[in-house]
C-alpha cells in the first residue's frame, strides 16, 4: 500500500486542499522556468560580451602595427646613430679582401658555401628582377624570418651594408635591443633611402663563428677599393658588441653608391 503521507507531486499532503497542492506545483514549475529564462539570458549576455571582446581584439590587432610603427618613428626620429650601443673602440680594424661573384647567379634554392663568416661577396640567387631582392621595408630580421644568405648577398652586390649579429647577441636582451635600435634609427631617419641597411642574424647553422670575442660583423661589397678604382673588395669589421658609432663611420666610408651594381633606394624591391 502506498503511503500518501509523504510529499509527492501526484498526491497532496494529508489534510491539504488538492487545489492548493496543484497551485504549489505550478509555482514550482513557474520558478523553474523563470530560473531557466534567467540562465539563458545570462548565457546570452556572456556570448555577446565574448563576441564584443573578440571583435575588439581583432580591431586592436589590425590597428597595432600602424600605431606601433608610429610610436617607433617618434621614438627614433632624429636619434643619433652614434648614441646607440658602445663606442667604436669595441670594433676591430676594417678588413678587406679581393671580391668575386659579381653577376655570378645561381638558381634560387641552390645553396652556396661561402668562404668567410659572414659573407661580404660571392655567388648569389638571381632573384629580384634587377633590384635588391630583400626589401628595405624591413631592416631587422631574426633567425625565424631571415632571408637566405644567397638573397642577402645579392643585396650586398647592390650596395647594402649588413650588420650580422651572432647567437650571443640574440640571447642578450640588452645587446639585441641595441641592434633593433640601430635598425629602427636608420629606417626612420632614412628620408631619401640612402641607408641601404639590414640587420640579420648569423647562426651556427650558417657557418663558422666570428673571431673569438666578436659578436657583431658589418659587411659591404665595394667596387671602388684599393689603388684600382674598379677593384672589387669585400669589407668586414668585427665588433665585440653593437656600436652605432662604428656603423655610422663604416657606412660613410663604404656607401651604397660604391657597390658593383648600385641602385637607387627608391627602386629597391
């Protein structure tokens, strides 16, 4: 026999009016429904808020690069290159070697073994359509996005100076910031594209290490060196740490106009 004295939605409590019991059950149902509606509204608001946040993040990401670029330009506008990094005394004397490889083109993808670390001249990829293959739209590269050596050597042929930094610099936040500052300063103050310059990493996978204690190398390919005005030379200067002062003098002594195939900055692709 069923005990009807216990609470049950089908059976009113003993002595309770059936109509009252039905009303109580309806109230419970209505409360549950109201609770569900409130929960659904809360979930809807959460979804809307999440969508707004995502949209703002997307808009912010799109706006970040222009804003970041503007901030950088203000930070380095009119900054003196010689103020960045150490004095020129941290650098060794300039080294020159007879250069070859002008118009020595190899197919894109063919790897060239360069005799010196890093290269200042040599065979290179025949890419770029008659202009430097690595654009000056970007002046600073990391190991993750650096162009291949064969493309960079092509830039050397067209008058670029490349500042190479080794893994010691890449792992040192202070020195790396100085390299970035050098690249940014040359970029933002380059009103007529005379600074054909790139900063790029040199890794253990690329070849031999720099001379002992040296972690920066500046290279250039000149066609106006030595006693013979048409003599082509590779030019190196090694430094123990970044020096804007040394780089400034290096680029004055070896401008992009003295390259085997100098091209105007405005035409650089």
